[in-house]
């Protein structure tokens, strides 16, 4: 199909050319609109100067290293790494939706929120996460700003002003993605956060919502795994622990912090793709 006029049956081969990496790329001509395109036009790396860096950057950033260290290892600029994260994050989100259509999730989903910060602890962020129970396959992830709590609340308001609470919007978007990924959704599980029941009742009607009392975290698992006994939310807590272990910006007690919420979401999307395609696939 021609990407310009979207017609079939008028496309013929029109020679080849070699790209920067000396690979042959096939050209085509559409006789309907008389415009040319190539196989590179339809690829996800269209107009990228260094598509060969996508794979190594992806592996490094989903293996517990920072953007600065990634740039140092690969011998490239930090700006290149930051731009690659945005582009590859967009591709990963598209791949997640495509995978949800090809392989729908089961009927039980677990969701909860993690907390991190942007630039300083006085500017916290909430990460809403939903996983399929049993397989630990990540179905959706959203990032939202939230006001500071506890001893930092007053200092945060004084220095940065009132901070909006976008957690309800993130939870609503999470529920929509879960509904899209789980056509036979029957049960959702979460902790006893008071704002969850209303969101689930509004965006996931006719779905049973089971809540469980939160427990103190144990030493291992970055504080996400719970101490002692059976954990009914293990699928999510284990995935959250893997998130914190494999993404440097989420590791507890680190000086590597997020600077922009939208860049954090792109980085989270990269790990979703790695988690679903590699980690949980190997476990299965």
C-alpha cells in the first residue's frame, strides 16, 4: 500500500539505494500518485541517523544503568540517548497496544501505584501499574504528578507552589488500557487505598474489585516485596520490585533522578517491552 495515497495495486519496484550503513533499500513507485517511497519509509527507524544504536541503548537502559553511563559506554552524546528514549518509548507504547490485540490478557488483573520524584523529593510522581495475575505481564503504566506528603508538604508548597494531583486521571487512563487489553476481565485486585473503589466502579463496571490490606515491605526487592506469609498482590509487587531494580531512576536511595515526567513515561514504556518480551517470556 502506498503511504501517500493509501492505494493498492499501483506499486512497482523503482530501483534500490544504499543507506549510510551500506545496506540495500528497495525503492517503489506508486503509479496512482506518481510518488516514490521505500521500505525504509514504512519502518520504525525512518529518518534516523543512527538506527544501529537502538538495540544497545535499549539493553543498557533496561538493565539498571543511567542515561549518562549509557552515553559513556557507547561513546555517544547524552542528548542522543535522551532523544532515542522519546522515540523508542513511543514505539514501545505502540507495540504494547498491538500485542494487546494479538494476545488478550486473562480475567484477573492486579494494579497499584508506586512513588518516585522529578528533580527533588518535594516534587513527587505517582506511577500507576497494572499487571496480569500469574504471568506478571505488564498491561499498562501511567505517570502523574501528585502533591508532596508528610514533613515535605509545607516546604514543597513554599518553594514550588501548589502541586496538582493528577492521580485520578492516571488511574482512569490505566483502567481504559486494562479494559482494552482484557476483553474478558472479571476481577481486579488492589490494596485498600480509599480512592480506588470509585475509579474502578466508574471505569470498570460489572467487574469485581477485591481489596487487600497493605503490609510492610521486606528488605529485599527494593521494599516492594512484602514481609512474611502469602501475598495476594505478589504479581504486582514482584513486578514493581523488578522495575526499581532495572531502572536506575526508580532505584531507592539513588542520586539518579527524573527531570521530566514525560521522559520517565517513555523510559517506563521501554522496560514494559523488555519485561513482556524477554523477562516474563523466559519465566514462562
